[in-house]
C-alpha cells in the first residue's frame, strides 16, 4: 500500500491523469494555472458533487464505480441540454492515508465513462483541470462543460400540450439497488438480477447515444426522481403531464424480484417507516412502482416531442403532455416526490 501522503501532489496528479486523452479543442490542459479551450458554440456548464455519507458510504465503496457515477451525473446534465460534452473540471478531496491505487481506480472510472459518452456522441471528453486536496471525508466535485449551437439548447420550458413524453434509459433501477444495499444485498453475493440493480446504483450509465435520435421540445436528466423531475418540466413549461402506467410496465416488472427481497428483509427486521425506507409500500408492485416514479440516479432522459409512430432509437413513449400544471398517472395526480438534500 502506498499512501497519498508518501507521494506528494504533483506525483499523484501525474499518475491519475495518465489516461487523459488529448483533444484539439484543449489549448492548455492540466498543469498550468488554468485551462484554455476553444469551444465551438455556446458554452453549457453544470456542477455536481458526491459527498461521503451523504451520497455514498464506505461500506459498499467501489472506487472505480464511484468515478463512473461522478462522471455520469455531470455528463447527463450537459447532454440533457442538447449539448456536446467539452471537458471536465475534477476536484477531489480524500484522506491522506488513501492508497494511490484507490485514487487511480477513481480516475479510471471517470475516464471510462467520459470515453463511453464520447464514443456514443463522437467527441472527446478530456479532464481539462481541477484540484486535489486532503480531507477527512471523500468529496468529488465536478464541473462539466459542453457546447451547443446558437438557440439550440433544449430547456425544461419547451414542452407543449399534444407532445408525447419519451424516456431514454431507465428509471427506478438505482433506487431499487440502493434499497437492496440497505436490505443487506451485496454485489459479490447477489444473483445477477439483483446485482445489475446494485450496479446501477453504484455506477449508472446513461444512454448518451439515444440523444442522437430525438427532436425534443423539452428535456431533463431524471436524477432526482421521475415524478419530481417531470414536475419541474411541468412548472417550467406551464403544462400538465400524464404518465401511462401500461407504458411503464417494462420498467416496473424487472424490479419485482428486488421489491420482494427488500420487503422480506424489512419484515424480518421488523422495519418501520421510521427506518427511512419506503415501507408504505404494501406489495412488491407498490414498491416497484414507487421506485419508478420517485427513484433517482438512473440518469434516464425524459423528453417531450411531437408524437411519433416509431420513437427514435433508444426511446420509449411513457405518457403525454396536456394542459394543466401537475403530473398524473392514468389521470390521477401523483405527488412530486424524489430526492432532495434538504428534505423539500
């Protein structure tokens, strides 16, 4: 084991950035006081953080998957704006007794996900700068940059009554994976069905390629929960949104075995609502539906677009845009529920 405290900052940076790809739009990359790049079009910027004990725990920490997760949550926001990823600014704080191998694994995950996005969108996504610090907790803060043509950004405010609602990727799987972890399931012992859900929680992989085939009027990265994020679109666009439960069936059914596992574990533990789980769910169907409606961090893309007999590759229709101001399921209003750091 080689601790970071034994190496020094410059040596650490040279080791973790060994895979950083070159790019024609990066004029000055890591190593100077600041990066210099040449964006083509308008600059799109977003930032997100992962904080130990708030967004993940050491109990099921996988450093490489944590890197994938950190890159994905930022790249998904850039792509949801209709932008092409331009680069990442990565700031990391870790305890000084961290093994350099762990930090290298973290950056390997970052590079893997950036490369996956770049391959899907035919671009290069380098790390163009950042910071490294010592901390008692692990903190990863990323600023993702992208570029978009003039008047081409896709906002939350463009949905119109008569549009259809489409989804690329999934929702509910990450929330199911999180509840499985809290219920005692682990990737190394769970069967493949449950393990794939845990993997989505630990390292979601958005369907970036689907963004090539959508002509969206509005779009959002579903990071905090479908009902909550669609409520944001409804508010921004001044519309109502109706989800069709029959069109969510392909998202609900694969979660039923996990829901059974979680409910059995809670029953065995005598779990109550005070334990912080979604114990209002009386059946596996109820719990699976709640994951689909309220679970975040799959980083699926929800988009409104004119109705199409055949959606673009990677997209499925899940509802309709209507007049109104709320989100409903088969005509019945659903509360805007999902993740919030401050409980509201």
